[in-house]
C-alpha cells in the first residue's frame, strides 16, 4: 500500500488568491498505465495515473485540477511553486481529471484518475 499527499486548491476569502492545503493519506493503491498511440509515422506515449483511496469514515474533498503525489510532500505548497513542485515529483504526481466516489459501495473508496 502507498502513502499519497493530496494538494487541494482553495480561494483565500481575504486575499482572493489561490492557496493550497496538503493532506497525507496512507493505505492507498497507486497505479499507472502506459498509453501508446501510432498515427501514420508518428508515435506518442502517454501515461494515465490512478489512485484508489480507502474511505475511513471522513469524507475527503477532491476537485478537478487538484493534485495527488505518491509519497509525502515535505515542501510548503504555494501558488508560485505548485507547477515546479509537481514537475519535480513526476511521474509520481498527477493533476486530477476524474473522480469517482465509491463510498457507498461494499469496498468503500474513492477512485481518482489524472495525467
């Protein structure tokens, strides 16, 4: 099982600027899938990343555009360093592009995908 850090963006009500919070979660399942495309003589390779996060009784907040990093993020996260920070963790980091809330299922969890 993996430890992940969720980086959530929010708007500071006083300054009206974007700010970031981070939350570390243990017991997650991280996976990556390589996607190969060939079109004529052009080949491209991409990655789809996903993470299964167990539901522990507390609802978690995710938004499209937030980030998930595999492991612990020790750095302070700001609007000024978020892009550089995420790039320094790639390919073990992704921007959230799809969220599936499976907390009502028998195996309660969230399934998050991104690039």
